[in-house]
């Protein structure tokens, strides 16, 4: 078997390490070192893990709830077609609006939006939780992964 020699693209290795080069200002004076980060790696990891777990839980729970409510709707429609059950869908719609719609200052009713639902869930889950930013990032990842 013939041995292949490696090919090197640079003729000489670099003479300095980029982390050892002093940073200077435009007038040539060295800049002070950057301030220490206030981000705690433990808090970042804890908030992110909590967010991922909550995101997966919310997504799986929403799927299970949609499955159950969809099954109830299909069964009600089927029983209605057999004249076993009579459902007043207008009254059900009015009850839904009373539960989930909001009324603004002018008295107009506004339907819930995806943004308002997400805002409510995030505010509920992060109440009295210090690692809010890392939790939200983890929550979004958990929704995506779950």
C-alpha cells in the first residue's frame, strides 16, 4: 500500500496566538481587559434545561388536548348525524367567546391570538423565576424539539 504524504497549505506556522495579541486603541494605547461576565453558567444551564422540559411538556400536552377535543367533536358530529344528540353550536360559540375573548376600553371584543397565548404562558411559567432569558430560549427549543 502506497503512503500518501499530507499537504500543508501554510508554509510556516503563525508567529503569534490571537489570544495573546494585545488590543490597542486607535492611538496605540492598550485597552483595559473586558469586564467579567455577570452570566452564571450554572444559572444559564438550569434555566435552559427547565425551559426545554417545559416546552416539550407544553407541546405534548397541547397535542394530547387537541387529540381529545378533536375526538369529542367527531363523536358529537357522529352522534348528531344519528339523531342521538343535538348540539347547539351557536350556544357553544357564545360560551367560548365569554371564556376566551377580551373586551377592550371601547367595548369591542377581541379574539385571542397566538401571541397573546404565548405571552400568557411565558409570564405564567417565569413568574418568580430568576433565569427568565435562558428559560425562554430553552422553552422555544423545547417547543421545537418536542
